[in-house]
C-alpha cells in the first residue's frame, strides 16, 4: 500500500481504485477516489451504474486512460451485486488474501534457496494456517448453501421465483 492518504485503497475495490488512480496525477487522486467510492459503496447495481456513468462524463475528456481502466472491467466490478448483501463486505476487498500473500512472500524471500520443495510447501501451509486464525468471520454464512445451489440474488436480495398459474 502507498502511504499517501489519497492513495489508501485498502477498502472496497482496492485494486481497481489503485489501478485507476495510477493513471492520473496525484493532484486529482483525492477527488477521483471519492467519486470511485460512489461506485463501490452504491446500495444497488443501478446506482453503481449511474455512478460509473457520472464518473465517465466527469473524467473522460481529461483522463481517458483512467476512465477506460474503470469501464473495461465494468461487469466483473459490479458482480458482487449478484450475491447476498451480507457477503458484499468480503467481496469488495481482497485485503485478507493480500495480507496472507504478503506474509508468505516475506518469509519465502527471507529463506530463498534454503528450503526444499517439501519444506517450502510446509512453511507456506503453516503460515497460511497461522494467518487464518485472525481472519474475520464470514458474514451471512446462512446464505452460503443458497449461493452454492445457484439461487439468484439481485442487489443483494434473494430472488424468489414466482409461480404463476395459467387457467386452461
């Protein structure tokens, strides 16, 4: 993570925010980051789409590469709206994964060349196992069986199929 307050992207959509902000001058990053928050923290896909459109209108003329970076992954970026709302906090960030990878990378770089493939695998397993003890519990675990079963969600709310009876 970069230390500049305008570049703190540890929250929602961190990688995408960072990638977009990398395309503009530091003087623009604070304002642009706030506008990107309107996308990631929108309460519905429609409002997120509107926030993206507003972002595009506001920045395309001067910051085309940043706008293209945002819109090229538009569908993937908004995919979390198709999951239970309880899961959004987990889906909007990659920080838990990044934290574990940073720990593993730090240790493996320090011991580079002194491990056999077997002991390297064991070390990675033990580091990951130790890190997992501090992970935040998944919110909405009761929703997991529904997600696995393919139940549809729109804007975080389960879509209940309606059964219409047709008179013969």
